[in-house]
């Protein structure tokens, strides 16, 4: 249904005939970490996320899974080589 509370005119899965069914009956404003994301919608009442009704919860453990401004960095760890085993491998190749 179309939101009638905070994000007026936007399709929302939490909107029911009796009103907003999300926790507290409304969506929450974005947090500082959300600044720069392409999913931010700006309304008269403030800035809100288009994907999540409570953006602060998505940033509690790590970066938001839907953020468009945060680059996902993969850690590449070099394998530690035991020098004794390496010398034995090299000796066997000759």
C-alpha cells in the first residue's frame, strides 16, 4: 500500500488499512552513516531511507547491506610460509 504517514506517496510493505504496522507506527530518519547513499529520499519532515524503515539498525553491526556509497573491501591475507617446509619443498624439486 501507499504510505500515508512519513513517506507519503511511496509504496510501503508496512502500510496496512489501519495505518503503519512498523515498530512505533512510523519510519525513522537516516543516520550520519547514510549520508551520500543513493537510496535517500527527502521529504518535508526530513531524510528517509527508501529501503529500510529504521536505518540505524542496519549500521549497528557493520555497514548497511544496501548502501551505495560504501565500497565492500575484501581482505587478502598472504599465507604465512614455514621456512623449514619451504626449504624441504625446494630441495625435493631438484
